[in-house]
C-alpha cells in the first residue's frame, strides 16, 4: 500500500475504530496514519506469528505479508490465534486461514500470503519492500538467515523465542542496536530438538505474551517511535513470575554480521 493509496483512503477509513489508540498523547492520529502506511513481514504464522498478525491487523498496519508452509493441526490450537478445530480437521493451510480471518478483522489491511519457508534463497525478495520484520519462527537456523538478511538490507526486525514457560525477546535496528550474531556466533545446539516447542512443550499463554511484546515493538517502529524500542534482551518466565532485562545496547565490536558485513548465513 503506497502513500497515494493511503491519501485516497483517508476519506473512507473510519478512524473511530482506532479511537483508543489515537487518543494516546504519544501516539495520536499521526501515529495511526503512519501505521496505515506501514508494511510488515511476519515470518511464520504459528504460535508467535498468528498472534502478532492479529494484533498488527487490529492496530491498523496497512500491509501484512505472512509467510508459512504449514497446515493447521489440533495440537496448534492451544497456543495459536486465528485457527479453529474445523481448520485442523480439514488440514487447511495456515496462510489461507490466517488471511481470511485477518481480512474479517480489518478489511482496511492488505494481506499478502506466501506459501513458503523463509530461506537464504527467498529471504531478500520477501524482505526488501517492508518496513519491519517480525520473527514467528520456531528455530534458530531460520532466525540467523533472517538476521543476516535484515542487516544486509538495513531492515529492523523483532526476535522472540518461547520454550516451556520461558521466553526471550529483542528488537534489532541496524546501525542502532546489536544484532542476533552480536549475542551468539551460530545457532545453539539443540539436542533432541529441544530448541523447538514441540518436544519440550510450551505454555500457550507464554507464547501470547511474547507475541504481544513483539507486536508492540513493531508498532513503535512503524508509528515513528523507534526511540521507544526496548533496548534490552528481555527474558521472562511466566510460571515462576521472573523477568530480567539484559543490556544489549552496544553492538559487539567484532560482530561478523552488523559490523564486518559478513552475511555467512545467506551463502550456499
């Protein structure tokens, strides 16, 4: 959705639906129109991505591209928004179901679906024309590809991961914050697949909370309030009621990605 399209829609979009947002002193109508002009890539519409997509659509983000290659299963329902038992029984594609529900939630939002898994071959094409990228994946291999591509294209992105009752979240803004490879040189080893929620289990509400943090960071960036992003690696456990903020405000001087511009995870 371009600026001219937004301008043409100003007389048709009823901003009263966003009244509780536009009445916020630090947000206002200007922030809302910035959202309406914003373009987001949500990588994966499972646990994190389904909640993020819904929250961004309700907030009034103008364009949302959702990328996924999975179908709905019954075991998804407890932690993934947008999907129902009927969707699982029919094994419907998540992008098809998500797109339909998102359009029903907010018809002013342009929803683009891509049936694919983000990899080193398609990452740049998927990311090149958006303003922010939100991580809805369930593995670090894809996140490292996402991080390298975001740094290469100078696109802000929001990372989150959930395992069991614990979650972590960080916002990456090229030239302003550290990137994922400032924190770790390579994806962590995952013995028995325990870096994913499947084998180790996950509490559904923990996913929704982490996704809410992600969506909030995306809204800050899209509404022109990048100065409000969380400057920490946020780590919390919803079951033990613990939360900590780890200072990651300074990029690592020898980071191979954001400092030395070595995008190894985009190479064959």
